[in-house]
């Protein structure tokens, strides 16, 4: 039986996710309905993607008995409330990164899913890409020896984009792009909590970070560093250095289809999409949908690739980075 999807929000990332979902077999993934706060937007989205139902409220989506799992593509501040609404409606949930604005909200959402006996996963698509599987296998097989240093940068001129610039929208580089940098460090260091974090940065006039530089200290002589920026373009790559070699994940490291192992390139082609998309290599979003179906068909309430513990650690590290550079959201109180 196909996994029956509902889509919450008809925005840019939802468009890309649905386009990627449409590259998968229809006997495995079926689009049932889309909901947006504006019914006309939902209808236009549904027509474009061949979705049978369009709703003008999120409650209608939560109450649709034909839907098994909901993908949430709203802005950051709405993740917690909309995910809880879907869980209350008996729906499994795939929610865009970051899961919520802070670790308090993330803990609350995970607890809600567990009480309901429903699946919940943060849609951090990098973890499921074939290129990242190659990176992790290379590391676990010892090909580059013991990894002692990871460096990741993510910066693009987007300081005027609302989702990046406004505190009320959960703006700032840490939650929007820094999460990808922290994620790969967390993966490489096997979900270990850093022993120490030191961060500095600059805030915009609305009090959210437009640049951050951070150093993370781990046990066993291991370190990592990240740089984020919304005013200038950084290399946007990840460098993983071991005692026997180096892995380089080039721009755009968060959704890459090519990895360099000791300067030798390995390619991971992605399929063509049925519609033009908004972000780099959005066909890669299909792999998180595959993971959701795998978990649901095996009655797993969380993914082992992107576990609840992984999401909680990401949230805690981002909380600490924001605390040190001085970014505070209303929900932090």
C-alpha cells in the first residue's frame, strides 16, 4: 500500500519536496491533499502537482482520514504548533528543519509524538543523500583514518530575505543554514556532545545573527569549526580531515552530488524533476521521503538515520550558539 501524504504549506520548499516526491513510484507514495492558509494558493499548488484535494485551513488537513503522514513546510516559528496539530489528528509527521525554534520546543514535540504513538522526523535531507552515505561509509571503514578536524562554511548574500532577517520569523544564520554545518559535524563525530563551544558573531538591527564563527571541542583531540554568513558568499563546503586522508564535500555541501576523497571525485547523480525548483538539487529531497516510508512500513516511530536524539542535540548546540552571540526569540523565555 502506498504511503499517503498530506502537504502543509504551499510555499517554496513544499513545492520542491512535492516535485521530488513525484520522482518516486506512485504505488509507494501517493499525494492526497495540500493545505495553505489561503485556499486559492492551495488550489493552484494542487493543480500544478496533480493533488486531488486542496484545503484553506490546516485543521481540514489534520482531520482528513485518508492522510497517513504530513510534510510540514511552514516557516520556522510555526513548526511546533502545526506539527502538534497534525499529531493530534493522528498523523505521522515529517517537519522541515529546524524541528522547532529551540531545544525546549523540540523536546516538547518529541514528547507529544511519543505520547501519541506516532512517527516524527526532522526533515534534514542531507542525512539521506547517497553522497552522505558514501561519506559516512568512508569514515566508518577507516579509509581516512581517525577524523580529528571538521571545517564547514555556509554563507550567501541573503541578509534582506525576510526568513533570514526577521526575529519574529526565527531569522538568523544559525537556524537557517548553520544547522547544516552542525549536522555534518554531529554525523562525523557520531552524535557526541561537544565538550566546549566558543562562538562570536554579529547581529542585524532586528537582533538576529548575520554572521557567526564557532569552534567546537570534542574528546580525543578532535575539533571542529563552522562559519555562517548572510552578507557574503563563503566557500560553502565541508572539509573532513583524518590521520590518513581528507574528504571534501564541495559547494553546495548540504545537498551535494559529488564528493572528493583524497582529491578523487565520486559522483552521485540525481534524477530529473517534473517541475523547476527553487533550491539547489532539490531532487535529493526524495531520499527523506523514502526513509519515512521505510520507517512507517516497519512500524518505527523514529528514524535511526535522523533520530530524536540527533534533533535534540542539534537544537541544544544551536541554543548555545545563539546564547553566546546574543540571539533570543520570544519562545526562549
